[in-house]
C-alpha cells in the first residue's frame, strides 16, 4: 500500500516538474491554442468561481450597532410579517456580516455600501403584521434615522437602553448565491478579470516548485559561467559568491511563488528557470510581483 502511494506521489512530482521546466509558447493574448486543454485557464476559472460564490455567501448576512438612549425590539420576516415596538435616538452603522477581516472583500470589490451610517433623529415605531406606524413619517428622514429595512429582508433589532443591535438576512442574496452555481448573477456583483491582464497560476506553481527543488544549481552554474567568461580564479571566488546569493534568492522566490500561485504572476526572477542562460548571464533580475499584460 505504501509503495503504491509512494509511486503515485513520485509520478505527481514528475508531472509538476515537467510542467515547471516546459516553456510556455502560447500567444500572450490567449490562454491556450485551439484544441489544447489549458491548465491556466481552468485554474483561473475555478478561482473566480470559488471567490464569487464565497463573496455571495458573505453578502447574505448584514449586521449593525448603534448608540443612544432607547428601549424596545423588532423582528420581521419581510415587510409583511412584523412584530415589535421601540423608541430611541440612535446613531449607528450597518456593516457586512460578523467577520471584520473579510469586510475588505466588499471594499476591494468597490461596494459603496460597505458601511451605512444613520441617525440621530428621535423617533418611535410600532409594527404588527404588514402594519407599521412611525412617529416621523416624513420621507425627508427616511433611510437615515434607522437601520435599513429592505422589503424582503428577515431582520431583528433590540434596543437595550444605550446600545442597539441589528442583524438581517437577505433572501435576495441567498438567491444570488445559488444562482451563481448555474452561471447567473442577478445582483450583478460577481468579480470579473481585468481585461488588460491575464494569469498563469499553473505556470507559477510549477515554476515556484522548480526553483525550490533546483535552486541550488545556481552555485555550480555560476561557477561554470564565470569560469567560462573570466577564468578559473574568478569562477572559484566571484562565481561561488554569486551562485550562493542567487541560490538564496531563487529559493525565497520559489517559496513565495508556490504559496501565492493562485495569483498567476509573471516570473519574479529572470531568467525564470535555473538552467536558462547557462553560459550567459541574460540580465539576471528580481522584479516585484505583477500580472502578465495582454498584447493588443
């Protein structure tokens, strides 16, 4: 059993290494040539699908907190089934779900309603079934004196003297979440790829793994290259030092590229593979991470 698992693991590593050392010759404005299965396109589509479904899932719940004198409660299953009464002078903010670090998703997606501020206008309200009565019915105050009340939301609010808590579940976002599994986006909030960039995550993973496993080749490679160009003494001194430094850089970059492979960056080190330019320096460089640019 162990022997079989070892062979399977070894075969997987061999495939990854083959992918790592195989140059990509596809056109830069296309993920793959016609009739060829492109691992990069498959990975990118999978990443975007998972990202959008996760983002839609987070959109389902919205929370809020407010401060100010007040007392009472309210619960509602849409605007047609309501129950509660309260009076307060609240100043508060509604925010996405209960996981603050993930609020950044809304920010980076350009959602204008990451935080919705309201108050502080004194008012009282009572609700039963579809009936609701407020002490300030004027439309001039609507939307900024209390938490949002969308027609189909399931929501609850409780006012505890000086602090007021609010939570809502949005059925329309539940519909948007499940619709996304069949390629439909009713909320029009799915993230799309930048048309000016393209990604090669499979290439980045293979390249990063190759750099980790074979980065040490930089040492004999540079000794040989410097010896070939400047002589034996330079090869033993300058070549060894340069090889050690480039080995260290390639190992660090290899780890970064392997961990961050879903981004599909262009190579951080040039040349991208350790055996490229064995006799020539070929302008060895280290770049900041960046996406590939499309050619038009």
